[in-house]
């Protein structure tokens, strides 16, 4: 059980903490996807083997937005419900001095869970961004008729192979920066203003994004049907034919996207979670 800040406030249950994370993710996911979608489109086209301009260049940078927007709220809610739930469960047997282990594990488990929800939207979104199909309906129809229902989860392994290392880095950095910032100000980490959580998220996201760019390139090639079936064979093929530089194609927009996205996402997430706790604590106090 997690105690609310302030001695007069009620206790916060494990279920409430999980729901708070889900609510924060549900709000923050669509916000960041809609705001930063054009940068994501540019990054996808830079990583396409067609070349940037043949894949669409700067034209129609909001292509596939509907697919991304539909998937972002449930995916982000699922991620943080899983992340917070795993952290709380691990807290029963992993001591606070090993909090980083909890966060690494929770982030990895949350990515595997969330990818199941996110994958179909990601496949459709990236094929639309790269101008492989003119409309969402045609894209969905083509995937289903050629590959069946499993076609919407093609690239699942490459997605989690990319995302697990990303979350493995991002969330411990994010949580550690929050703890350090709170310690410096001599306050509880739960009392940090949303803007400080936003800054911590931006730094953590940018560092993690730059390091994991080769995995993102491989995932993009596989989803566009331009890579081999496995992520390691795709990485090897890119390195052999196009060199190291191609493995870091789109690193600048990816890092910019995720740094800015981290600031927006975690700022919105922390603010939404604060609103949830205000409502939760008010209701709990009214029942005392």
C-alpha cells in the first residue's frame, strides 16, 4: 500500500496506483502522438530503403494519423497499468535500494504486453507513412488478404527487441532522475511538479532513443516489407550492404522526436496522474 503525500490523506491501494498509471497513459499517449506525428513520419521515410523522397518526402506528413491515434490511448494505458502493477508486485520482494532492477523489469514486461495491443496499428501506420498504400482501408485489406490476421502482428518480435532495450534504459533513467531531483530539493518524489517530471522524461527518452536507433531502423524495414524475417539478419544485411551509417538513419529526428515526446508525454502523464490522485483522495476522504 502506498501512502498519499500528507499525513491527513488516505492510503492509496495497489489497484489505485495501477489505475492512476493507466489513466495517465491514456491521456498522455494520444497527446504526444498527435503533436509529434509529422516528425515520426519523416523518420519512417528516412529509414525506408526506397529513399526519403520516393517514400513521400515532406508530403502528407499526417498520413496514417488515424491508425496511430486509435492505438495510442489503449497502448499507453496498457503499458502503464502493466508497468505500475509489475513495480508494485516486485516491491514485495525487491528492496528499495534495488529500485532500478524493479524499473528495468517492469519496463520490459510492460513493453511485451503493450506490443500485442500496439502492433496492428503500428503496421498500418508505417505502411501509410511510406506511401505503400493510398488509404487505411486498402492497407488493412491488403495485409489481411495476403498475410491473414497474423500479418497485423508481423514484426512483433522486432518491435519488442527494439522496445525492450529502450524501456530497459529509459525508465530507470527517468525514475533515477526524478529521485535525484527530489533529493536535491529535499522533497518526496511524489511531490515533484509535472514540469520536472517532463524534463526528466525528455532526457531519459533522448539518451535511450539515440542508443537504440539501429533496432528502430531494422524494425521499420521489416514492417515496410524491406527487411529479412529476423531482426538480427536485417541488421546484418543493412550493415553489409549499406554500412554503419544506414544503421543510424534517422537518428537525429528519432532523438528529437523522443526527447520532445518524452517532455510532452511525461508532463501530460504526471499531470493526469496528479488529477487522478486529487479525485481519488477527495472521494476517499469524503467517505471517512
